[in-house]
């Protein structure tokens, strides 16, 4: 399909959203940023909550595609997760259906399969067809999101690429992240591939760079035209010297989800904090 020109970028004030506001225009996109808070440096951004269906439909009107990064990105109370990541996502798809938008890129997460054992040396990488094994309510919401995307493709013909993002930061910050890192430049390349590939239906892909220590299979992402160019190995010596190899039997050693598989996973800040 021709490259969409105008994108609704939800979660535009967040960490990944901020990086993509800087990088996606170079791939030929005009961005319509949206967030629940003002977007720094974007005075024309839409400030709206996903609960506001009228504002959301207005934000969707006239765009060629949607990159959905908004929502709670760590563990939180179940009700908060449902409001932001389940009900909010449903509102987004309804707005897309009502306004005739036919392509969505949904920020899923590795935490949808967080309790999947990480592969050992000599074992094959984890495929996208591995069963859902969420490690948190947050991960569970991403399982729902993937299923909702499938429903809206089967019922309404809205195509989605669900990207199980690993860790998108300027550089990896932990030894575990060496296996999951998605450089900002590669993230923009992956989103561009997901927006321009032909006939994706509902496609699930893992989102990481071409890491030497990769844990999962990037073949479905590469099939879209994704050509990752970065490798976390450039940061390995420093991180290993600082942190060492995860202890045998530790969460970072056992599971894709690492510390999210513990009883005290990283939590979303309280609204009052």
C-alpha cells in the first residue's frame, strides 16, 4: 500500500512517543500527536483522554493510519489497566471504524508472553505463535489488544500490526535488555514497515533490533520489510562489567518478562505522584 502521509500518534508525550515524534517524519509522515497531557514542542497536539469518545473520533478523522502507543506501560491496579488499555483501545478501534481508517499499528508488548521461558544456547528463538503467557495485568491487557485487533480485522476489515515491543531506549540499560533492545532508529523503521506492507490482515511481530543475543524470532517483522540495523552487542561489555550475568534461576534468567514475573513488578506511578 502507498505510504500513509498523516498519522495519528497516540501517547505522543511518552518515552517511545517522544522518540517517534523525532524520527517518523524522516520516513515521510505528517504526525497528529495525541496524549492525555500537553505534548512538549507540539502546540497543535490533541490533548484528550481515550475515554473521551467524541474527542477521539475527531482526532482520528482524516488520518491515513494510527500508531497507538498510549496507555499504561507498567503494572497497575486492574481497574486502571482496564480503563486505559482495554476500554481505551476499544474506543480507538471504534473511532477508526467510524472514520474509515484501515491501518493501525498497535504497541503490544513482550509481557503478553512474559512467562514464556527464555531460550537457551542452541534452542530456537521464541516464535510469535507461542501461546499468550502474560506476566502482569499490563501484559494481560496486551493479550486483549492483540485479540481485539484480530476481531476488528475479521469483522470490520481494519488491518493491524501488533508489535510486541521489547525495550525501546536510546541504549540498553540492563543485561536482560541486550536480548530485547529496540533502538529508536529501528523502531521507526519497524513502524514504517508495518504501515506500508501490503495485506497484513492482523500480523503479530516482535519488536527488537538485530541483537546478537536475540531471544525471539523476527521473521514476521522482516516479512513486512523491516530491516533492523542496530545491535545491542555494542553495549554488552559495559553492562556485563557493571551488572554481571543474571544469577541462575533469577527472573531475568528464566523468563522473557524478567522482573515482571515477580510478585512486585515495576508499577505505573500513582496519578498523584
